[in-house]
C-alpha cells in the first residue's frame, strides 16, 4: 500500500513538471504567418465606426512563444483599435499596444480590427487612412500587416423629434417598431447635391408645402430602421440620369440616384431589409427618374396617411430599379402610380403590390421575383386590406390597373395574384408575358383568353416565353432572346436609352441584349 502511494506521488510530480515545461514560452524570433497580409476595411463615413474585421495569426513552429509586443504602427495616436484574443491591451494603451502575448505551438490567435476616423486624417489625394499592426520579435524588424480604409465625407441627417402618430402607425407594419424619430428637412437640406453623399439616421421628413429635389449622381445611405418620408402636401423630385457603362457593364460615370444601406462591406452587398423605406404620403406631383433602391424592407411605400379621410398619394416613376427588399419592392395602397421602364426584382412578398384598390398604369416594366420564398409573387393586386382580427376591410375601388408591354416573371410557378373582395376591380394586361402555372388558369380572374389579357403570353413552364434574363440573381434583367414584341413605343427608349422601333421593341424595361 505504501508503494502504491509512493508511485502516485511520483506520478503527480512528473505531471506537474511536464505541465510547467509545456508552458515555458520562448520570446518570438519572427516567422509568424497571417491570414492576410493587408486588411482592407471597406469604405466608412467620417467619424462613424467601421464593422469589425478579423485577422488570424499562426505559430507554425513546434515551440510555445511569447510575442514581445503587438502594437499599431501609429501607437496610441492611431484611429484603429484592435483586440487580441479578446484582450484589450496594456493599461492606458486604448486597444493599441499589447506586450508579451503568448501563442502556443501549432496554434493561432485572433485579432479583431475596427476604425473610427475622418477625412482630415486621411491622405488628401486618395482619402485612404492607413496604419500597420507590428509584431515584434528578437530577430530584427517587426513583422507587419497593413491596414487600409477608404474614408468618405458625408452630410449626416440625425433624428431630433418623434414622428407623428399617423406616420408611426403606418411604419409599424410588423408591430415591432417603437420610438420612431425623424428630422424635418428645411433650408439647404431640401436640395441634395452630389457634392457629398448623405447618411440618414431615423426618418428624414419632407414637410407639407416643401419640395425635396435630389440631383443626378446623389448617393443616399440609410442606417437600420431609417428612411425618407414625404408628407401629404410635400413633394419629392428625383432627377437622376442614365449612367455610362464600359463594355463589361461596369459604371464609368454614375449619374443615377442611389438609395441603399450604410453597411458598405461586400458581405452586405445584397442583404435585404437593412433599412426602412421611401414612404410617400403626398398627393402632389411626385416624380422619380433614374433611381436605384437596394436592400430595403419596402423599396417604396405609397399609402394614404389616413384611410378614414381618404385621398390618393401620387407618384410617377421612370427608368428606375428596385432590388432585394425583404417585404415589397413597391407597396401601394389606394395610390396613383404611373411607371415607365421600371425594374423590380426579388422581394420577400411581392415585387409590386397594389392593395386596397387604386389607379396604376405601367408601360414597359419588368416585375421579376427570385426571392427565396415559396409564396413570393411578382405582382399582387387587391381591393381590400386585412384587418388585425382576420377580417377584410370593405372594398376600395381598383379603378384601373393597366400593365402594357410588361414582364411578370420569377422563380415560382405563379407570379401573379389577383384578390377581389367584391366592389370595383378593373385590371388589364396588354401584350405582357406572365408566368402562371396553376389549376386556376383559364377561369375567373385568370381567364387568359378573356378581354383582360389582350395579346398576352402565358408562360406555363420554364421553357415557353422564358425571357432568359442575363442573370436574375445578380439583377441583370435584360432578356437574351426575343420573347414577345411590344405594341407601344411608350417610352420611346428603354431603361438603357436604347431606342425602341416598330421592328425592335421587346416587352419589359430592356431591349434584348444577346451577348
């Protein structure tokens, strides 16, 4: 028994000695490897924090090492900040300097990187702000990883007061938004120029009696749960122009107006629902030309502010594109909308939804929906609303809903939904291509041989009347083969400014591009 106890004590002692040997760190002599030699932190706005970026540091050797110092090249003056395996660094070093950082053999550590800076700190010729992460060793100069960030100056619009009750209720579509605040535009903020981009927090409001004019080339970036509102007697005038493109389709001169989220990293390039909506209550002559909207919850929302005292908000939109919305590309409730050369693709529910009646006229428009949702539609028309208790509102007249030379297509079997609750329900599809593969075809609202569908072609599968878009998942929605000849030259040119003629006049917003 005594011998067993003796062997136990000896074993424990050997184990302790081995553990101490395992953690006998040697000072690093270099030879670290990195997941990236340069970390590019994508474009940020002045004094707005970047996202967090990751660098991985590897010790490929067989010895446990201690890195004498890891620090930002500009020291405590750097606008970057880092954490190393969750640590914030030396006391008073403000996430800039770390001494004696251990790294086991055949192991790695994570460095997380952020930056907050302004244009004044950037290189004045290219607006880049740069620094390095220096990894010191006993064998010479420190190893370095470069940090590079492009800084944009911008005009920031911040909320300063709660929005009115009616606006709050309208925005509260899913019952979860609270505390919605906005900023009433006035003075120079009623004319947005391309001198600087605009960054909007909360909702910018065009008040009654005022007009917001947005010039060609203006870029507007919206923070989460933010957007732009046009009040009942305010007016919106967006005057973009066609951009110039090279042979590969890249923009060389950008004259379009663009609305998108303020997350500029590539990982957020096509993420739906990053910001709120362009909300138009106005019954004035609102005009939108050459606007691109991306990644909103609802691209454009056009309802009356108060259904009880009904009036019709009004919008004319042309040569515009709306992509990757989590709910709707355009949601209109009892509105007046005229659309020309309009392209909408990928929305969680409908690319275009005209609900609670209204007056709609679309010419040479492309409504496609490739959203990953089995219930999505390209076009939805109703003359009622759903009440919270599951009942339907009394019908409001769908006075007209005319689609001429349009494409209604997408990844589902049926891309058109018509829902009537009695009352007036006028609709007309003239010379359109409509994807519809359902037992409902041929009867009721879907009598494709009837007068409501004059000269329209019904795509009952993915082979016939398929426009063969260049790449719908990348929002390249020009057809690569002729599927149907348009019967109107209105507008005379397509969205890329190519002329329509009696001989060459494809349906949809684009003329056919075969290459």
